[in-house]
C-alpha cells in the first residue's frame, strides 16, 4: 500500500495548515494553450501568456524567477542572474505549459521553435534537454509515445528492484533514455502498496483499493497526467463528510465546528511552541505537545467534545500512518509547503488501471524476492534465491519497512549515515476492512463519513469510511483503521473485526430505519505483517527530520540508487511522491553515465517524422472501409484498446474531383467496432457519433502527421513485418 496521502484526509477537514500557493486547473489543461508564433502577438497578450505559463511551471515545481539547483548544476545558462537567465525561464515555462496542454502527444523540439524566436535557439535546446531528461515533459503512458523509445539499449544496464510506482516510473523512463532494464518484483503482481482488489462475482462486483487510493491534489500531479493520457475519468471526493456518534446521531454542527476550530488552533500553537523550544522540539512527540496544550487551553473538556477531538487525532494519525506519540513535534509537517493543490480524486475503475498501463511492455520478473544486493567498481549483482542478475547499476525501490527489517543484505554494507536515517525515520500503519454489499444503503450522495469512538485508545478503529460506489462498479465500503488500533488490528481475528465494523454501521443506520445487510464479501488488510512492505508509509518520527529523506535518496558509489515515497522530502507518503522519485532516479542514473563518459550525452535517436506518402499508402489498403470512413490498425496486436486511425473523406465540391477534404482522428479498435455497429446509418450520423459520443477530435493531414507520426510509423512498420516493439535483454 502506498501512502497516506495517497489516501488523503477527509476533504472537509484540513489536517494541516497549507501554504498559500497559486495553481492552475489540471482539469482545464485538455484545452490547448494558444501556441501561435509569439512575434505576432501584442505586448499585452505576451505578458498574459507568460504569466499563465509561469503559474503552470510553479505548480509543477519551478520557482517564479529563479532556477532550480539542478538547472544550475546542469549549466542551462552561461551566467546566473542576468537577462539570459530571465529569457531561459520564460522559454522553460513555455515548454512546460506547451506539453501540459496536450500530454498525450510527444512534444518535439521543432514544435517549440514554431513559437519561440530563433534568437533563443540555445535556450530552447538547454531547456528542452533539461526538461526531457529530468522527467518534466514527455513522460507517462501515452500509446503515442511508443515510436520514440530507442531500440539499441546502448546507455547501459539497470536492475530495478521493486515494481511499485517508483520502480515502474523509473523503468519506463530508463527505457526511453536508451538503457537496458529488468525489473525484479517479489510479489506476483505489480503495484506494491497500490493494490486494487476485485471483489464479488459476475452478478455483483466492485474494484476496491486495499492500499494507496486517493490522488491527493490534482494540480500538476503526475498521476493526473497519466489519467489524462489514458482518458480515465476522475471523481472528485465530495466535501460532505458527516460525523456520527456512538448512538448513530449526526454530531451537532455547532459542537463539531467549535472542536474543529480548537483543534486547528492547537496545531497553530504547536508551531509556536517548537519555535520557542528550538532544537529541543525534536525530542518530544506531537501527541505530548498537543495534549499539554489541550489541557492548558481547555479544549474538549466534556466527554462528548473529547470523543470528537479524538476523531481529529485519529484523522491526523491516518494522514501520517503513525501514532501521535511517535511523530516529531518539530518536523511532522515539514512537507506541507509542497502539497499538491486541487481536488482529491478517485480514479474510475481503480488505480490498477494506472499500474497496468505503467507495467505494460516492461520486462518484469515476478516472484523474485531479493536476498542480497552487491555493488562495486565493476558493476552490480542481485541475488534472488539461486539466481544471479548482473548489470551496471541497481535502483532499489523497496519500502522503508523492508529496509528497517534488514531483509536485504547489502554488500558492502550501506554507509552508516544512510543506515542511521533508515533507523530514525518512522514507518507506520493504516489498515482497512473492505466490504461489498448488495446495495448502497448509506446513500448515493456520500463519498466519506466518520464515526466517533467511546474511548481514546480505540479512536482510530473504523473512524472513517470511504464509499466506492461511484467509481468501483458496485456498492463497496472501506473502513479505515489508524494509530494504535491499526497495530492491534493485525493480531485480531477477521471475524471479530467484521463483527465490530458491522455493529458500528448498524448502530448508525439502524435508528434511521435503514436495514444494513450482511456483506457479500469482506477483506481485512494486514500491511504490517506483509513481508514485502512491513507497514504502510513513512513519517517523521521523534529524533528524525526531513533531512533523513534526503539521505535515504542519496546514491552509493554511483552504482546503488534508491527511490520510493520514503526518499522524497517534498512528497513523502504519497503515490505521486513515489512516482516522482522514480523519474528523479532515472535522471540521476542518466547523469552519472554522462559524467563517467567524460563528455555530454549523445542525442538519443528518436522518431523524426513520416511523410504524407506513408500516410496515403496506409489508407490505400485500409483494414476497414465503410462509405466515407476508412480505418487502419497495427496488425501485430489484437488488443481491442490498441490505437489506429480513421480517415473521413468528404465529397468533392465545385465539380473538381481533385479538390476534396480529408480529416483524421485517433481511435481504438473497440471504438471502430462501435462505429461499424451503426450499419447503414448516414455519414452525417456517423460523424455526429464520432465527435459527440466517442469524443474523437478530427484533424487535417498536416496535424495528423505531426501529432500521430509515431503511431503512423508503428503501423507502417508492422505491416512490413518490422515491429518497433522494444526487446530488452534480461540478465
């Protein structure tokens, strides 16, 4: 299971004080940004466009008027602080915004030249190369990227340990850089702590998240980019989250508001106290400070208010996958300034759709539990049972819990500084009970609801429910268990746990006259006992700090690299943090190879375009032809999701048969079949169905060559029997 935040707190209740930060709306980014040549725009238009692009770049992680340290190290400008730097930042922001406007298409450098003055050619090259090789553009799972993956694998070989989000992101990126890659995964599936389980049978089923579940903050989130590339709908987790007491009554709004206000005020006071304490603040826990302040300021004095206050404490423990008695009062919220803005969202159909897309085509060997990792001047070796895998470098993406247990023997041993950081950081628990019911008895309008517990020690037991009926395909509920309750959960019989959670649900809905049926199926997680995770996600424990995340991310001898949510100081305990760490390490490995060569990276040979003759030749022999519509697909695959092209030929006009209009669109084989089912419908009806129902976007000949060149090339080569599918040597 990946992350806290990969879950996120109930949206109605802010767990932490968030930094005020402007963001662009990811949902609006499918509307193309104006990309006509800048020299034809007025000064006011240019200023507005530049400001918009700067906000987009800010959301992605770039400062408004400064360079990243990585950009400075890369030498993107000759002199810091001058006009060249300002011009570079404008060009960089423009490239970022340009790709974010259509993340399904590989952004070529030539497209940037169309909208940036030729006087900035050296800045275009510097910014484009930096953004490309640091995972800011042209990353992800778009099927249109396939033609841009080099086939020679000449950059070196990398063994990736772990097929979670970090490992999958790194492996795909390394392949695109020209490395040979093999992924070793101990489980029988990809995804790691992101695990979507199908519940039920043929008549009643649902896909529920047993691990990381919520995309927390959609703005600039790379997982939102992946969802857009795959055209997967996102469901905003609605803000309404009623709280019920042990009698099944909704908590009084005035009392609720008063306790929540007091709780947030205490968190503000914690910040003041730690400033006064200085370094000593890291010797005490957040729980200790909060309780002292609660008593001092008289917050939640009566029993009912205390139950409500305990609910907020449980929610805080959930967000950090740790007991408040373990969280550092000084640094528990050190990542707050970097939180992604925007809505928290469920992915329709489950997160397995992202995982499967990331894993597709990768050389992953399952059931390979790693026993030892050896690294030295001559290369690396991974030991899995009786097998040995050798390569140039290793990327280790196993969870922090596995490193803490010392399940993998490192030879030589890890540096003391790194091992100490592993020991200091916290790695906590969040467990779940997933239930599939015959009906949605809780009401269609709820995504979350909370329940108070009678005793403080049980405050985290089934304190929050996620309703998955809007996205899972069936009436599913997931009850969360956090804090000390999550630890006791591990050793409790599932039948006992089910009895408790059903008692709670019937206590809420029974008094309202709602019959709560027995569940069709239930699943209880035990992430703390899982030998491939030994916990849920990381937090800053007493005595630790954000620096320990940085130490854990450091490479060893330029041979052994680390990725995962516990290696990112800015986005720990999140799914997007894990994914971003994989992109980060792929870039770091590429830089190490460049330095070891002693000269700049040679340009990777990428697809450079196809001619109109190739396109015309394809449609001379269409796979399907029906009236004005003709279709071509890749003959090397029978996947109904595989992409192809449709051409619409409009009737000639002005009595000139050479003067006719042809438009194109990308579509799947599945969509083509739906069009065929329209039978003898008029061409106008088919066009309306294409645009309005299937959502296809028609484009002219030049646009299809530019946008879909790689797809055209793949289909053309497959027809010739020369598929461009990458074959990677396995060690």
